[in-house]
């Protein structure tokens, strides 16, 4: 079986090569999958793609014409893949549903601490030999109310960590977790109650029709003044213009983002020697109370090892003419 890996990044190469224990014929390319690069898949049985690749219906139709039989996503999220079209064309698609939920949960909490204790501002300040702390006052996480939107694999771990800090935890999810209620005293509430009662809100829900722009002006207006908002999930779950508006007027006190709705072609690439024409991102980067990381929350050794291993597990299943337990079916 010949496999083409689209959007291959330097950081993942060693992990992917080590996971190829059965000696598949593998080709790595840096180009993302889109209508212009579909032709690269000619002669390959399987392609592997990442979150910024375009696997929309027109692209999948072209992949079918090129002879591609399988699509292995190196991610948990698959909102960039038209699963319905792939199912119609009988191209199995599998993802990596769980690699290391700890990586993203811990990153979300790290962003809370970095923003709260003004670590970035502090570091910049001391490099100029300014050792005053007048502008570095934070707050205790202990006894603060934190709202968790989405208590799946990642949200559960965030709840566990924050319980250790002594936080009061509210949650919003269509499927409440009884163990979280029992073990960490998590209280499930509607989104409006979570928004109005929390001092910190962290997002851990997948992107779908129901969650797109879930955090918008209407919801933000219900939040407490000075709210800390953390998004390590998907960029389009928040309305970026609304976020900017409420940072500017002081209603949002802190914003941590590891994902960005328009990150495609920006995150994962070095643009230090070329300008980026993105007024929204420029605006966000200009705020002292905004912390931006380039979709790195998943990037731990453990997660990358698991992503590579599961990707090749999915491919091995197909080679053995069997289904992978991770195959995706459209609702």
C-alpha cells in the first residue's frame, strides 16, 4: 500500500517514520490538500491529512478519480472533511479520536495561569530591567468559578485539574457526566447560567452546526465584566469580531486562544519574513491581555506518538481488508 501524507510538518516526521513498523511505502509532502494539489495523490492508495487540509466534497470527488481508496486523518477533529461525500463514494475515512487529552487540557490551564499571573508581560518587563510588580497583580484560582463548555475527554481532565486548584466548576454539555458530578462536584447548567456565573470560561466542544459561533455577542454580554475566556477547541466556535469588540470595551478581561477561525495557511508556518494580511489577527496580537499560541496545545511527545501510531493502525486495518474502529460515518 502506497501512502501520501499531505501537510507534513517537521515536528511530526520522526514520529510518523517510527510508527511505520510494517514498512508501508510512504511519501511526505509539505503541500496541503486542496483542488490544486489533488493530482499529487495519483498512484497512491491512501492519503493522510491534517486539520487545515481541504477535504470538501469537490476535493473528495477528485481524489476518487485519482484512485484514492482511503483517507486517514491525523487529528480528532474532522470538520474539514465531507464525511457524507466520502461515504457516498465508498472512501473510508478514519480519525484519531484520542491521542492525549491531557496535552490540550494542561495547555488550557497553562493559558489561564499565564494570563492571570501576567507571565508574558512580566517576562517582557524584566528583559528591560524593570523589576516592579505594579502591573503584574493576578488573582488566586482557588474558590473561583470556572465554566467548562464541553465535558468530553478533554473537558473531564480540565475539571479534574481545576478541582485540584479548589475551583467551583460549572459545565455545559448535552451529555452530563455523572462521575464528574460525584468526583469533582461539577454542576451542569445551561449556557446562559454558565456565562453569567463564571469568572473563567474554557471551551472544549467540537465544531459542528450547533456550536459554530456559540460564543457570540449575545452570550458575551451575559458574561461577567472582566471574564477570562480560553479557547483550545476550534476557532469558529467563537465570533472573532465580537471577541475583539468586547476586549476593546473592557468586558472581556483576558482571552487565551490556541485556535483561530482563519488560521489556515497561517498557523504551522513561519511568516517571520513576510507580512500577514489579517486585520483581525493583527488586532488580537496588539492586546496586552490576549495570549495567542499557534494551535500547539496537542503538541506533546505523548500525543504525537499516539497520533502516528493510530494513523498507521487505521491504515493497517484497511490493508488487512477490515474496518478500523475509528472510521467515521455521516449522521
